[in-house]
C-alpha cells in the first residue's frame, strides 16, 4: 500500500512509519494539515491516516476539503486518529467523510489491519468512474461531461476506461498498447490516432482540458 500519514506528533509518526515500512508499505508523512491536504490532492495514495488535532488546519477540515475535491486521492479511504473517544467526536469524523476511526493509544498491528481492510474494500470494482466533470458509467458505458452525453466507439471507451482508472497518474504508451491490444499491438501511430479522437470528443467542446500528453512517457487524465 501507499500510505499518506498526516500526523504532527513526531514519535507517533516515526513508529507508524517504521512498522508499515518493515511490512512492505510505502509511507509519505505530512506534519500539518495544510501540507497533508496538498499531498492528498496532488498525489495518489491507497489509504490516508489522518490525525484530528493538527497545526494550521485540523483533521476534520482536511478530510472535509479532501472529499470536496475531485483530484489526487479525493476518494481514498481515510482512517482518523484521535485522542477523544466520545460519540460526538466519532460522529463528527464520519460527517467529515472519514471511513474509520482509531483512538490513541492504539496497536500498530491493529492500525495496519484496518488500513488493509480499507484498501481491500476500495479495490472492489466501482460502478462508475469520474475525473473532474467527466463521468463514465461502467454498466451502461455512457459517457457524460458537464451533463452532456459524449458518444465514443469501442476503442475510445476502452482507452478512456484505462486513463480514468489510472487518473491522475501517467499511463505509458506501452501499457496502453498492451491493455488495448494484448500481445499483438499495432504501431504507435494507431494509438496516437485514437488518443487524438478521444481528446476531440472529451476536451474540444469544453473550456478546460482533461487529457494531457506527457512527452516521452504517455498520457494522463486529470483536471
């Protein structure tokens, strides 16, 4: 798992990092709310561990603003850490958008178990994908942007699905060729033609582009 830990208590943060790192997980640490929110909306994490009491911006506000966002790890599960165990505090956390609650002091093994459970639940295939105001219903295969229906052919739908699943990360040319055509990919010019057609469909009629070329690497879909 790739974990974002937003915790200002250095000893607690160090213990969590040591435990999770030894178990094979990658942990990025932010010591305050503003820094944690910035990482959360600009990078992709599997789960987020968020302390309630933080300098600058408290954990409830961080969680609420993250859930209002559409980029980065806006939909990542959040486990909130708190020194308070009252019902009111718990309800406030869930109202802000947290997925689980753990009261200090806690067992590091329990923390990891809860993070793994959150990550496993998130990996269940969603019924719809959304990037910004672009929505793909995986059941009906209907594509909409800003409320307007967009018609795509089979290859356009397959390409859009791969880009939306990976968003906001870059998808390389090699990965797209393999995912779309398997062991017998066509030349890269064919892929570029499909990307061009997709860009015309989802970006040209709208003021803000979503499909971005990362020169030398591939493409990414992000606001």
